[in-house]
C-alpha cells in the first residue's frame, strides 16, 4: 500500500512538472492541460489512499493505536496483524507529561502485551504533570492565593478567603468546604470560587416603625437614608402573592395574628419558585435588601428586593 501511494505521488509530481514547462519543450497547449489534469488526479488519489483505513483479510485483524495528550505510542496508527497474534504496545510520554491509562482496554500500564483476536482501537491517554487552578470571588472579599496559578498534579493546596467590611464568607464552590480556610488535592484543572454574602443587619421592622413615628422629619430622613441598602431578615404573614414580569410580588403583614393590621412590607421580583405555593395567612421568614422606605399618614411602607425565602 505504501509503495503504491509513493508511485502515485511521484506520478503527480512528474505530470505537474511537464504541464508547467513551455509547450514547445513538451506538449502542445491542449496536452499541457491534460498533463495538469492527470497530475491532479494522481495527487488526489494518493491523498485518498493515504487517508484510507486498511481492510484486514481473512484471519487478520486491524489494530488502531492513537495518543491523547503529549506522548507517543508504539506501534502507532493502523496495523494489520494476524488474529491471535500477541502485540507489544507501549506509551511513551513527552517531557512534563505522564501516562494515565489506555482507552479500549482496562490497563494503566504503559507497556503491555496484547493478544489481538479481533479489530481493536486503543488510545493512550497522557496527562500534564501540572494543573491550572482558577481562584475567583463572588461578592465582597478576596482569596489567598488569588487569580490563576499552576501547581504540580497531586500537590496539596491551602487556600483562604477574607471578607470585606459588610460581607461574610459563605462557602466554596468547586471544592466541598464551608470553612474560610481549606485544603485540597489538586488532581485536575479546576475553578474554585469563594462565595461571600452581605452581613444581615440587626434592623427590625418594629424599630423602623417606631423611629418613623417618633423622630423629627430631619432625623427620619437621615435614618431612612442610613437603612436603605441594608440586608434584613424579617418575619411576617403573607397577605397577597402576584406574579409579575420580573418575578413574584408578595405583600407581607409584619403584625402576625394582629386583627385589622395591614401589609406594610412588599417583596419585589422574588424569583424563588416556592413563592407560587404561598397562600394568604402563611407565616414566613425572609431575607432581603431595603430599597425604599415611605412614611405617609401614620403608616410605614418598606420595599425589599434581592429576596430569599
């Protein structure tokens, strides 16, 4: 097969050369075109035959061996062998890489004697001796180390998370740990995210209402500006639930089990699917960010967004 391919390549080169020289030295113009056409035909035929998969004959088997990653295999490519023949296969990693395992057979040995009784495809899988870690942050805080780093595969890596003022560490994504400091074995490329959440303030609705009723207008304006943007965790009774374009809108009465009370709290753009199951009279605890506070006609109305039920 290889000899035939070589002949076809040589023939294509000859016909191309003859077709490109002056017609008076070789062919007439129409014959020049013929030479170029034949050269192209031979070249295409050689490419097709070079890429074709050999077909084993009776009593033979096709053994295909390839590599994934940086490394070499012996033998490589397509190999026709006698059925039942024992073939020695080998995987040789390049510098900075290691042999991991074979795909097609269950083995993690780089060298192996294999009895080939039928067509078989094998892949030697090589892995880098280094892994890349991407440390990212969600919320207000930082990690140490930070950014992208490369470490030796199998090394134990120590990481820590430090929150900014007004934030607290929540958990890690990419590794299983809820501790601010963690250790893990770097056995593969991975992204690790330190998740921070804003600290829940101690502001209560009753306190907001009390200040609205007892502060001067100037004091109230200053206080209102201070609490807008804070995260609060409150409790109340569901008064109404409506589905809006940005999510659910829930009216909350903070005075649980109080007759003739009214919903003073509005939860906006709630994306939690559990909101659809809430019914009037349900008592729930929720966390959200204060985005608006109004005091009108002796009543305080508070709007919360970024709500978690």
